C-alpha cells in the first residue's frame, strides 16, 4: 500500500468512527480498494467532478456510509441514479447479506461498476445500465435509495413501479426539502427524517424515508 493509499484508509477509518459505524478489517480494505478504483477510473472517464482523493473520502465515501444504519430493515435494495456506485457500492460492501441493484443510464459509470464489482468480489451486487422508467425487474424492491438523483416528485413518479407493496423510498438530500415535500404530500408522506452529520462535510445533509399516504407501514 502506498503512503497516500494508507493515509486515505486512515481517513476512512477515522470518519467511520466519528459516524459510530464499526468497520471490520475486511470492510475497511474493500472501501479503500473501491476508492482507489474510483480515483484511477476518474482520471480517464470523469466519473465525478471531485478530483482530489482526500475530498472524495468525506463527500463520497463517508456521505454514503452515513446511510448504512438506515437500510437495516430492508433486504432487496435498489440505488437509482447510482453514478459511480454512491451510495450503493458502499452499502453493498457494508451489508454483504443484502442484495443491491445499482442502476444508471450512463454507460461509462456502469462499466466502472462492473469492473469494481468484479475486482472487489461483490456477489451481492447487480449492475443495470438503463433508464429507471424503462427498467422492470422480476421482483420489486424493499427500498429505493437515491442520492442527488432527482426531485422527490420525479423520484417517486419515475420509481413507483420498482417499489414492493411494503417498500419505501430513502432519499438523500442536502437542505431539508420543504418545497419538494409539499409537492408530493397528496401521494407520499415523510415517515421519518434524519439530519446527518458527515465528518468533513460542512453542508447540511438530510435523509428522508417516504411512504405512500395510503400505507400503514
């Protein structure tokens, strides 16, 4: 491991500890390996606008890791608009006994994800290169996760067919999106809302769990 790679791994470990998330040695290694792959591929394929590895740790890795405690009730999870695997690849590393589908319409990003899944040996990950409204899985999902994917109205509209009867949406947002919530209140309710404190990220972060207004879940 190079000095820079070792420093980044230490940065990940410190951030996870600040989030009160326990990492096994294997999970820390996989997260570090994933980050190294992202750094390498980003130079050629421009997968993310954030170029500096030390900024990728808080803004991508820890931001995704912060969602880990909130996916524990779900088993079959889809990350829509996953980009280079955020948060889906991070969550898959942390939850090897759950199944994750990572969907994105960008071919460069899904090619990276296929490579990352192979290199990291993540058998619990399925990669889908498609538009969300065109994707019709055999089995619907317990949880539909999105990170900076779309407005809540577009997310719930485009992804409604992916949700199992008792499934929920989990939307990662910056500032609390009061206007977006008001726009969907006839159809969806905020079942839970959590402010997230991500180490190294000064901006606001909120995580919203959405359920249909007719759901008693």
